[in-house]
């Protein structure tokens, strides 16, 4: 069972941001909210500043009233500002009066910085002139701030007169107020953005992030479960959300079940195939030597014959004496069972001596030493097998009236070994040495092991032989033969 737990920190403020997806979402949500708030803040900042500056204009009403009174009293231009008194802490830092052409007539304190062009043709009022002839034109104030923002100048036309009154205000308090306003708005934006981002992450953690992490853990355990053939309890399937993520979890489970079924089916098929392959290999090894079977499988694509020449090998032929008579007196099943017992015993003897069984022909048994793997002691191994075969025959009865009697012939010489054909193929030997071995058996004596001169020369220092004389061998003429000295304890019927 696959278990996946979230760390405790995942439920804390910092824990939510451990997920890369959480960090990406929180970053974009936060930046999005900040961008929207910033766009909304720009016009509100302008309105707020305009309101603060407009409050400064109300301070100028007393000065306006005084100057208007002087104008209406027909005071000279140089004496219009005589009644204006400015204090050190006053918000009004200076007053100036201009004629209709924008020329300054008099000033008190800091002089407002208005050019004649602005006063006579202010932006937004291209036809405004402060002359008696322009009384019919609606007149409004002109506003401007200094570059450092600490001073705020306002100019008003004087009704029914060719004068323009300008007042300079101290705007440092407005600057401080707007800085505090900006800091407050920025702090509020950050708080709101952080809160909305946090709430969004909490919702996303429950709806998206936690299911995704559960699904990630299930995917991590997917491979191990498939390899082990287990069916884990996926955490992402315990609570399936009614949304697309839930559908993804269900699709994941369906995919897992399909893949698991496919792998199980394939595993069973591969196991069955291996079993059948092993059977085929065992069957092939019962027919061919292991090295030849391997070459045959590798040589399938080439379709060429497998053949090797061996300069020296020892061939043994064994034949059951009076087999034709025994077969006539024995039932087929019993006869085949007897042959199976005899030849199975011979196979075991050949395997102990690392010899290669070539074939059986009726009641004849053929084995070779030194093929397909060269062995310098092949003649000795074949002779050892022949002796064991004789010992086995002495203790085996074919029937109540017939004992197992053998005739064995052995020869040593060069041979060609290989596999020919594509159907019912077998590993076989060719060459004059094979024919001579067969003649050694057919011309041999019952319960005796007869060898050729070539084999005798290989074994004379190990075994004791007696000369039999020369035999007439078909196709070869006379050849000398030798019999292994042994005592036969029984005669064959």
C-alpha cells in the first residue's frame, strides 16, 4: 500500500510556498492585484492632490478680498498691495499683481513665477485677456507648481478691472500629506494583495495543489507497483473531486489497471514462452550436442550447413546379439521398453565419460569421443565406456531365455561431423573411420570389445589386448584387429 503524507509545514504560511506551483500562482496573483490597484491608484492620487491644493486656495480669499477693495477704491497700482501682511508661518508666501498684458506691477514676499504669455493666454483659455474690453469673457484661475513641488501659484483675474492677482502658497504640507497618502495606499495594496493571494492559495491548496501532490506521489509509486505486480491504494483516489482533477485521477486509475493487466498478461505469456523455449532447448539437446545446438540456433538466418573436420576421434558401435530372434519372441511394447532401458543406461554412461551419443539404428548404438569438443583422451574414454557397457550387459536379462549380449567395435581416425537438412535433422559423422568402426563391430565376437590398429596404438599402454589377426574389411582389404582381454562369465543363447 502506498502512503503519502504532506509535511506539517505544508499547512503553514511558509509551507504553502514550498510547492513550485504555489510560488508561481502566488507571484502572478500578487502581481496582478498590485497592477490593478496601481492602475486605480493613479487617478485617485491626482484627485487627492487636487483636493489638497484646492484647500490652499481657500486661504487666499482674505487677500483677494483686500486687493479687490483697494482696486475698487481707485488706489494707484503701486499701492494696491499695501494692506497685504504676510507672517512667517503663513501658508501664503507671496502676492503679486499684474496688468492685463501680464506685466508685474507690484509684489509682496516671494513673487509667483508666471510668465506674461501664460497670464495673457493661459492653457485652456486661448481668448482670455484681462482688459476692460474682455469683461464679457468668463475668467478662471491659473494654477502651477514649482519644480520641487514646494510652492503652488494661483492667478485670478480681478472682476471689472484690467488686473490679475497671483498668490504663492506653501505646498510643503501638501507634499508631506501626499507622501503619507502614497505610503498608506501602498501598504493597503500590499495587505490586500497578500490577503487575497493567501486566500487564493488556501483555496488552490485544497482544490488543486494537494490533489496534484497526491497524484504525483501515486505516479512515483506507479512503477514499483507495476514491477511487483501489486495493486496499491492510491491516495489521490480516496477523495475524488467533482472537477477535471477528479477526472484525471479516474483516468490515471483506469490507465494503471490497463497497464497492469497488459503487463500481467505479457508476463504470463513470457513465462509460458520461457517454459516452451526450455522444453524446445531440452528437446534439441536430446538430439544435438549443446555446442552444435547453439550454433544451429545462431545459424538459422544463414541457412548454411554446420560441419567440422576432426583430425582424430574415436568411434564406438555396439550391437545387441540375436536381437532379431528376441524381437520375434517379445511383444512390441515390452521390446521398446527393454531397448529404452538399455539405451538409457548407455546414455548415462556416455554422459559420465563426456562422450557424444550420435544415434541408434535399430538395436545398434553409436557414440563418439573427441567430437564436437576435442579431447586428447577420447580413445581412453570410449574404451572405459565400452567396458561399462559390457558390465551392464552381464547383469541384464532380455527374457527368461535370453541374456543381453553385445558386440562392440571401436576405431580411431579423422572424421567429418555436422548437421545437414532442415527437417528431422541430426548430428552425424562421415568418413572412413566411421565405416571401419562399424566393420569392427560387425566382424567382432560376442561379449568382446574389438578395436582397430589405430585405436590399439592409442590404448596399448593402458589396456591389455590380444591379436585377432587380419580381417577382410569391405572397401579397405585386410586390416589387423585386436580384442580387449576380458573374462566372459556367461554365454549367450
